[in-house]
């Protein structure tokens, strides 16, 4: 019996020693897990297209004439057309909800309009060539201005402040500097129609037209400001789509000073556009242990 007990004890000791001699498995650190949070931080670029509609408020200066022509009043002219261009920017996602950014864009435009404005005087006593003061004839003086407006391109440089309604959807406000190339053209003419006989005659006896403001055109770069808002949604870590509205105000400018075409023209514009962006550096959030 004693020999049996001693044999069992020896067997247990040998097994323990063998287990101690076995090499333990090396410890391998688990790989970091990528948290599927949508990051907005980084550079991006994209393209856009849409529609713009603006308004030019025009005040033509009074024209000194030897005829009692009725002067032009102030008027507004609608200007609209397509818009297309590209944008480049950078976003900072400052916390899980808020995103700050800077963006610049440049746009080609098809926004243009033209208008003819006319005024007609009351009948006045005149001589045979329409000069006021006579009693043998009467005349009507007509002023006509042919005007055109064209916003050829614009660019903006803006800040953006946005809030995330969910990790993929950014609602933002934007504002900053607007620069645009605006073309304005004008040509003004005077027409005289003579009637007779006498002050009450209604038989046309002749007339003439002549330009008093030879056609003039001016293209200049105007600087203003812009504000707007938009929404942008990520579909992948790199690609997003956006819808944006901008209001732009380019102030007022006086054209063709000292001529019969002299006018003050102020201009503001609305832009609605859709586009897409590609993010160059989408930054995944890495879990740390």
C-alpha cells in the first residue's frame, strides 16, 4: 500500500514539473477598433450648379435738353439665369455636434437682362423743327433708353458654422465677401414729332430722332457681401451632397458720369444651387485602450 501511495505522489510531481516546463503562449494586444463615427474634419472640393435671380435698381440722372421731355423715373429690372462652378474648403469638427469651416467658390453665370424705357411729353407749342415757343405747330418729345445688365461671374469667400442633426447631416449658416464682374450698357435717344397746323393740330408734319447718349458700356468688378444657409449630407466618408442658398449685395455704382447715359445702378442677387463635395482627408475615430 505504501508503495502505491508513493507511486501516485511521484506521478503528480512529474506532471507538475512537465507543465511548468511548457512555454506559455505569447500575449498579443488586440488591434484597435475603428469607431464608425462620421468625421467632417479636413479639406474638400466639389462642383455645383443652380439658378440665380437678381434685381438692378436704376436711377437715370436728369438730362438737360432744350425740349420739355419727361425725365426717366427710377425703376427696377429683374435679372436671372443659370449658375455653375466649383468650391474648395476646410472643415473643423470641434465636437460631436458642431462644425466650423472656411469655403471659397467661383461661378460662371448666364444671368442677364435688357430693357427699353420710354417717356413721352405732353404736347407743346413749337416751330416746324420742334423747338419750343412757337404757335404755328405743336410737338411731342420722346426719350428712349436701351439698357442691358449682365452678371458675368462671381466668387465668394465665406465662413461656415454648422450643427449636426445626425452624424451624416450638417445644417449650416454661411457669410462673407462677394466679388462679381458686372456689365452695364446704355444708349439714350430723343425723338421729336411735329404736328399742325397750330397749337391744336393733329396732322403729323414730320419728325426726327437723334442719339443724345451714344451707346456706352462698362464692365467692372464689384465687391459686396453675402449671407446664406444650406444642408449637406455624407453618403460615404469621402462623398457628400449639398443644397445651398445665398443672398449677395453688390451695392450701388454711378455709370457714365456727365453724359446723357449717367445712372446709379444698385444690384443684389439670390442664388439657389445644388452640388457635391469630395473630402480628401476623412478622419476615422480610433478607439484607445
